[in-house]
C-alpha cells in the first residue's frame, strides 16, 4: 500500500536510510514541525517522513536501553521510557488517507522524534556526569 493512499505519491521502500541521506535529522525535524506554515511537495514530504520514521526506529531502542539501565525510581528513566513509547505509537499510526493526513503524520513524527532526540541527549549528558 502506498504511504499516502489516494494520492500520486507511491513512496519508497521501508528501511533504514543510508548514511548519505540528503535529509539530516535536524533538517527533518525543522521541516516537519514547520509544516503548519508551508506545504511541501509530496516527494519532499515522503523524504522527511521516511527520515523521521527511520530515526525513531533506530533511536528508540538505544534510548530505551539507556533508560532501563537507570534505577527504577529515577524520574529521567520514567520520562525517557514514556517518550519512547509515544514515539513508537506515533510511528505505528501511519499517515491515513490523503495529503493533509500525511502532513499531520509528518508533524506528529517530528514532535515525537524531537522529544526522542532530547531524551537521548539528556541520557548521554547524565551518564557522562555519573
């Protein structure tokens, strides 16, 4: 099934983007969260969405493992695990039908990926401070 049913965008294959992806995670986050003020071409929307999905799939296990390594009563652990769960739920939801839904999906992924990035950095900082 195309990622955006009932549109002309057929998308690419699922999987991890090569390291030489033209879209950095920072750029994808900025574009996804800024989609309320501009409408990207379907191909660009696909690139950003794919990059965010791949980032979430690659980063969620790392953040989850780092959070689980912390004590059970640690507030940082609880927040990080909640963020991981939310990111996975948002990425599993899919874009729905149509271009507007695809934009909403990309924006949702951008928010989830941004929170995941924040938690990843937070855990890295705190593990270095131990």
